[in-house]
C-alpha cells in the first residue's frame, strides 16, 4: 500500500510538471495510471479525484465529450461515497460544459441539481457560482425574466460573502440581462456599481470597459429619445462617460481603446450637431490608428472624418 502511494505521488509530480509545460498528453496518461492504481488499492475517493482532474484537463483542451464521461465516473464515485461537496462541484462543472456544448436544457438540469446540494450542505460559494452560470444559460435561451431573477440571487450571495470580485462579475451579468430586456435604467445602475467596485479593486482596465458600456447605453438612449431635449440630455451623459473612459485608457496605455473612444466621442459630438468637435475627435483617432497600423479602424476613422467635413461644408454654403 505504501509503495502504491509513493508511486502515485511520483506520477502526480510528473503530471503537475506536464501541465506546467502544457503537455496534456502526458498529463492525461499519468492521471489514468494514478486512477488505476487507486482503484486497484481500493481507494475510491482518490480514484474519483484523479478522474475529476482528468475531466478538467479534457475540458481545458476542448474535448467536452471525454470531460463529461470522466466527470460522470467521478460523480458515481462521489455519490457512492456520500461526498456531497464533491458531487456538488462535479454537477456544476458538468452544467458548464453542457452550456458550452449548447445542450442548454441539460445544463439547466445539472446546475439545478448542483444548486440543490449547495443549499443542503451550506456551500454558499458554490451556490453563488452555480446561480451565476444558470443565469447565463437563461440568457442564452433568451428567458430574460428568469435570467434576471437568478443573476439577482447570485449578486445577493456575493454581497453576503463580501466577494467584491464576484460581485463585479455578477453585476455585469445582471446588467447585460437588463440590457437585453431593454431595461436601460436598471442596467445603468448595475454597470455604475461595477465601475465603482473595480476602481476599489484597482482594476482600471475592467473599470474602463464597463464605463465604455455606460457611454454606449447613454448614446443609444440619445439616438432613440423622443425629443431633442432628452436626446441632448443623454448625449451629454454619453460624452462624459466616454471622456472618463478615455482618461482610464490613457492611464493604462491602451492606445487602441483610446482611438476607439475618440471615435465614440466623435459620433456623440456629431449627433449633438457639434461638427467641429466631431472632426477634432475623428482626426485624433485617425492619428492613433495610423501610428498603430490599424488598417480597418483607420479606414473607419477616415470615413467618419470625411462625412463630418462634408456636413460642415454644406452648413457653410
């Protein structure tokens, strides 16, 4: 028995090394050996762990069917051993894989099973994760009322656990669901809080991305506003959001994002009737894209700049 444990330990060290070198073939071979040893030694719990790790490797390399097969084997062992926490994790992972395979009804079934166990055993962390993933499945199915309800639950779990990173991610998911449901006001609340959380975490790139989304929402509201007064109100907010995002992009040195935001600002100025402002921003974007050899973006900037110049020329006639 001691010799087998030593042999397994040696194999597992080799597996870790193979994974570090992204040598998945050797890692898979080693884990299969280790699982066989654990099985012959009458150690089902260890065998189940090896099978679960095998499933995760197959998942990582995109071989979803094999991942499901090994998770199913590991699930049978966890159930036989009465290991509810492991059963919970396996069911959730299987749900995620099924979602990626577009087998959405099955994904819902497995995630709901994982949620039930998480609730029974008090696994709040797992419950939050499975709720979030279940919400994404409902998003995929365009079952937006259910998606919003589930994402709100996942947000509540993150707040209870004081999980700021999870909170930011789940608020973003909730905001996306609200957007899809044309509930812009609720989406804006979510994304504003996401920005605040990421700023506290010091993640300027993530904060900038969500602030850009806020600018896009305000810009869309301006284009669809029922009156010029409301349109101007939303365009002002879009302009301010894009300017804030531009500063963040400049601080983190993301030149492509900087150029894209200048284009967004140019479009807002154009929609507000400020063609001089639009020309200024499009011209600045063109300079950046030329420096970066971004051919498609450069062409888009040039087209926008030409259109703005043509409109200004017509106004002056």
